[in-house]
């Protein structure tokens, strides 16, 4: 192995820079050159390649975003695009490619592997944590910390005004950010994709819950975490409905892309550093079509296909705890 490629793809995630830095430093340690492709798979198609050395990745691990840029590239799904990418990789004599991104990016990596002979390794970088085979993805810890911080702040004003707040968090179709930010901030309720699939919450059941909580406590706030795409029209529509139809003072708050910025949490910097180095070591060990992952305290290699074919489940125990211990309307307590 003389030269490897690296790119960041899909939604940017705090810690992508730390992962890139680790890849470049580990490669240099083993005497391997690194070429970065800018703007994800688009860069592979445009041959937008830049050599990366240790000096280029100094002091970047404390910043979110990605210095080599990320992108979504629909065209990459086409066979011709993968063939063009393979041709470009070969023309630069690249032996292996590291793809830092989420499950969509890994599908792209697998697609490329059908048309290119080099080794391909994935590194899980997405705030959503919706990748099977790794306990956590790079970026998730930061997103939860940001959401928790916002929820704490919302609580202050919600409590002062005895208001209902609906805070919409990211997560694509996974409830990890919703569950853990709700739990760490003591939210009264959460609407998560996994729970909605099991039994969708109705507006009347929600109103009943809000009224019961307010009745038990006498006064106070009610903060609800809503995962994106889980209510028609989102937090804005739901809070308008609660005010207009049920006369509940309610405010929406959309955290949006704030969840992807600022300094990455220590856990993300450390995970990114570990998995970046692990990815390079997997290449040296001859691995191909796998994701460098951390599972039960060990660095492992997970077949790329499993990362999206299998579902990363929410922690059942956390769900139980959130419902049974932090929920103030447990039936027994109402007696
Ligand atoms: P996140 O969910 O955090 O945004 P992601 O990696 O899942 O990250 P996607 O937008 O799903 O983000 O995928 C990133 C890119 O991967 C796509 O823009 C596309 O270039 C490529 N990709 C996704 N799915 C496929 C596929 N089935 N075949 C080829 N390429 C794909």
C-alpha cells in the first residue's frame, strides 16, 4: 500500500475533521501517502483531489464541519458514475479508499466496490447514530450534548411561563438523538420514529398527557422532544394545533443545523481518532468492504452491507427507564 484516498460524505458530523486527521497521521506513520477528495463522491467524479500531509491536518480536530467539504451526490448512484470514479482512482494510483459518512455513504462505497479493485473502508460519521455495527457514530455525542444544552435553556423559560415547548431535533429516521436528549434533560415526553412506528401518538392522547402532568404538578412547564419527520408539519404545526384547538400556551423550537456545529464533544474526538487509525490499520491488514467500528469497547470490522441492512436498535432499557421512571404520570402515582 503506497497511497490511500479519503473523503467525507453525506451530512457533516462533528468529529469528521478529527477522523480525517487521524487517517492522515496514521497513514504517514506507516509511510503511506494520503489524497483527499473534496465534496464527497462529487470530488471522485470531478477528480477534485488534494494531497494531505500532517501539516495540513494540524489543529483541526477541535472544529466541526469538514475541511475537505462534504456533499450529497445523487449522480453517484449510477453505474457510469462509479466507473468514472474507479477510473479516476486508478489514474491517481490509489490502492484504498476511506469513506467517512453515514449509511448512505456506505451504500455508495459498496456500489463503488462493484466497479473498482481497490480496498474500501468506511468510518461511521453521522450525528444520527443510525448505523448498525458500531455502538456510536462520530458526531452523535456532540449532537446530543447540543440538544441537551438547548433543552436545558428552553426549560428555564418554559418553567417561568408555565408553557408547553416542543423542541424538534434531528435524527433522520432514528430516535437516538431524541431519546438521549430527552432523557438527559428530563423532558416530559418524546416522539421518536421507533415509538411512532409501534403506536403513533394522537393529538388527543398528547393533550391528555399534558393536562395530567400539569394537574399532578399544579403548575410548571412541559417540554417535549420531537424527532424530525414524526409529525405532519413538525413542531410548528403541532404547537399551533395545541394552541388553536386546545388553548394550551405552546411554543415550537427547531434546533436544526445547530446540532452539527461548535466544538466536537470529547467522546467524538476520541472515537474519531480511534476509528481513523483503525481504518488505516484495517487497510494494512488487507480488509475490504468493511466499516471500522467500535463495539463493546473493541475496535472491530463490520461488513459494509450489514451497516444498513441491519437495524441499530434504540437501547430498550433507556426507553423503559424514560417511560417508567421519568414519566410523572405513572398510574400508581395518580392514586
Ligand atoms: P447522513 O445520514 O448523516 O446525512 P449519509 O451518508 O447517510 O449521512 P446520504 O445523503 O444518505 O447521507 O448519502 C450520502 C451520499 O452517498 C449520497 O449523496 C450519494 O452520493 C451516496 N449514496 C447514497 N446511497 C447510495 C446508493 N444506493 N448508491 C450509490 N451511492 C449512494
